[in-house]
C-alpha cells in the first residue's frame, strides 16, 4: 500500500533501487545532494544537477521539465553517503512562474523500478519560495527510509544550496541555470497535456499502461540511465482545449500547462488527478490469437478530433520508443557494470590470480553479462516490432500537415479553412532501429523559430559535402518548410517574407517566386534588409501595444494581422548592428504576436558577434538539411537522428501545392 506522507513524516523503504518521480505542472529543475551521517555535503562531487547529472548510484535530469524521473541505487552510493536530498527549483530560463505559490503543488512519488508507488508527498503551503527541498532518503542503522521535507526557499536555488552547506552557492546556481538553458535549446518541445487515463491504448494483452512493456524481471534491474540530456516524462493531465491550434505559450523543453502566474487561490489538487477526459478512442481490434497483441489502429489515442488523436498517438509512439530504448541501454550498462564489479571482487583475492580460478571468474562474469544483455534485447525487439506495426498503420492515415512529401494525401490536398494542430518538419530515429521513424511534429502556431544550419561543421554528413551544395540544400529545405506552412493555413492567414541579401538563393526560391505566394520580392542589399525588418518590427510593436491596451480595433487598417514568416538566407551577410538587434527582437517577441523566424545560416560565419548572438541561436529549433543526431526528446533525452523531409525525385508535388495556395488566395480575393 502506498504511504501518503505529510511534511516531517517518514516511511521505511522496502528496496534500494528506486525511482523518484516529480510532477510539478510547470517546468522545474530537479537535483539532489548527498550527505554523510551528519548531513554534510562534502563537495560539489556530491551534488547531481543538470550540469553534472550523474553520481554513483544517482542520476537526475539535464533539463527543466514539468515531470522528472530520478534514478537512485542506494547500494551504489559513494562510501560515506548516508542521505540523498531531492531539490526542486523553478526554471529561470523557461519563462514561467517565479514562485511555487503561483502553480499547482508539486507532487513527488518514490517508486520501485516497476512503477509501484512506495510513498508520495504533495508539497502544499508554498508561497514566495522558488526552490524547495522536497524529500530525503536517509540511512537508519541497516535500513533506508524516506522523509517528506517540503522546506522552501524564497531566495531560490542559491539559498537552498547554501543551506545544504555548498561552497559558493551563487556560482553553482548560475552554472545550473546555464546548463538548463543549453538543454532548452536542443530539446524538442513536448506534446500538450494528457488525460488522466493517458493518450495511449496499449495493444499488449494484460497491460493497460501506455509505455512499452518492461524487460522481463532480472535478478538485478538496470542501472540508472546514462544519456546526454535527460528530462522527466511529460505527463500532465489536463485535457486539450477545444481549439487545437491554440498554443500553450512559449516553447520550452518539458513545459506544460501551468497554473495562474499571479494572485488568486491556488488549487492544490494535482493536475495528474483531475479533469474529465476527452472522448475515448475507438476500441482496438481484437487479438488475432489469444495471448497475442491486438492489431494496431490509427487514431487510438484520446482527443477531440481525428487529427488530435493521431497527433497524440504519434507523441505516444515517440515516448514509447524513447523509453523502450532507455530501458535497453540501461540494462546493457548495468550488465557491463555488474561484470566489472564481479571481476574486481574475484581478482582482488591474490589466490584467484593463479591457475584457472581467474579465467573461470572471467568466463562466469561474461556469461552473466551476455545473458542479461540478451534478455534486454529480446524485450526491446518485442517493443520495436509492435511500434513498427503501429507506424505502418498510422503513416498512411496521416493528414497532409502530418504527412511526408511522398504521401499521396498531398496530391489531393485542398487548402484548409482552419489551422491544423501541428506540422511535420522531419523524422526522428535511434540507432537501435533506424528504419523505425517517428514524425517530428511542431505545434501551430509556431512557438519558436527554426534555424536550418548550413554550416559544414554541423554534422559529419555536412562536413563531406561541398559548401555551395550544402547551402543550396539548406535553402531548399527552408523553402519546403515555408511551402508546407502556406499549404496548411487558410487563404490569406499566412504570409512569407524573404531576405536574401546577395541574391544567392534565387534558384531555391524560384518555386515560391514563380507561384506568386510571397508577400513581396525577396529583399536584397542593406536597404532591402532594413525595409523588411522595419516592417515586421513595426507590426510586432503595434500588435503588442494593442494587446496590452485591449484595443485591437485601433490597429491600422493596412496592418496584416495574419501570421508572418520571415525567411533569412546567409545571415549575417547584409546585416549591420541595427539589423541584428531587430532580428533578435523578432526572434524573442515575434512568436507571441504571430511573427516567426526561419533562418538559413552558418553559425561560424556570425562568430564575430561573439556571445551576443547566443540567445538567438538558443531560441531557435535547429534543424539540418542532412541527417544529424542533435535533437533530444523531452522524456529521456536521447540524441535522436533528425532526417529532413525530402521531395521524391522527379515529383512536382511542391509546385502543385504552391499552385493550390495561389489559386485559393485568388478565390478568396486576397
């Protein structure tokens, strides 16, 4: 039975390999400190945080997220460690609330590796605090216990670290927030909140969980994850709004629907445990044979429309694949670690170094390693086969906005009258099975700009390409994305502006220019750059003022209130200091009022500006014209290989789509 703790209460832990699950309803930073028998933190090497997420027996997330999973192995902690204190802090870089009193009370659960809850704690009665010591695991004689702490700190992360006895806590707090900011820049934005029942209908017989089935029980479960940019699961539970194209706010890794930012009473009911679910998904097909998984069904997730069900299903597949591979990699890491430990123990005895005892110990340890790894691979293969079958059913059922260029749905596409929920901008895969591709969907309206990296240092594939070829490919990628955006917006509700300072992108831009779908000719030269930037900056200023004054009817009649996309080629060529400042302003302030940025640039060419442009690069979702492993998922943080969408050789689908956009505009008189 789960122990529901209150502040100060403790509970005995029945096992030493645990997960600590945090669900906060808003992005938080999660960390942990180790203490000796007196509770003293002996140094920074006893602190796990986003900039240094792994310690022996302990791993935390590298990103701010609404939900986290911290892996703990109490038997593997450093010698002398008698206490683990879990710390939470609001993320400075996520643009969210600045005090815990303005968000739902964080919920913390200590679970076994099978997900069974051992103890839970809801951190109520927080107000001005922006950091909190949530709970601690401590050794009492030969047993481990968990205590609910709930100690808040109005001074934030630095004050909390100082209370833990950390030397120079302000510097460490700054480095943690910087690590979080770097993580935000590379993470794929998470899906919208889920329902209490979850979005996935599990097809495996006897399991209602929406995640992949766990590996078969082993004498020793896997070690904590060892991936480059881990975050917790994005499992908030508020149902999606009835207007699916309404974005939940600025994109941030791990962000989810938060509570009110200021004032008013706070509802401390945890978001995971409230709200009615949207309509149930259609029932899964019956199993082909007793005991066998049911056949997958397209649209088996919850949602208010088929598009939303498919969207949630794709994100469920994305999460399933991330967690299945994480379990496999963790199991393999554990098998290797176990083998090393057994060999160290066996060979530490000098008597085993003589004769065949040492060889037998090595053979036994390697055999055990191979057995554990083989069992983990079998479990992974089962999950991968199930996901592959689901992908084969889902892909043909996707609407145009979610489909690749090769999908026949594009040949029958008609310009819609409503904005779709999301847009596909590429595919993601992991090395464990490269043919299992997950569509990368971004919410509409766009919550952050995009940057097509045209640099040869961007990836190994890019380094092998000719510079001119790579830049042309990058611009063609940007043109294809602009065309997809034009094709999924209602006529007249999306405009594309292009800055091409030297006119070097005339070839890739030809489809847009010839179709007549641009807001104006591509701007060239310093004068053209200044004119377009001034026009869009004025639009952002006017709309911001109208929104703040609640006077939308006062906007000038010539102002286009539709969404705007600015495509910039060869940045920073043709940009002076004023133009760079305006571009940064558009990247920061534009998305909230419908002005979006799509840059084609080589970051090395802008290196002369130094760190002043770092916030610009971090604010944009980096994609590449060739395959590259640089994006992180918002749950586990694997490095996923991004594959750009390509138009089939010889296909005229791009020209057909742009012709349909132009025809729809003429019919609408725009």
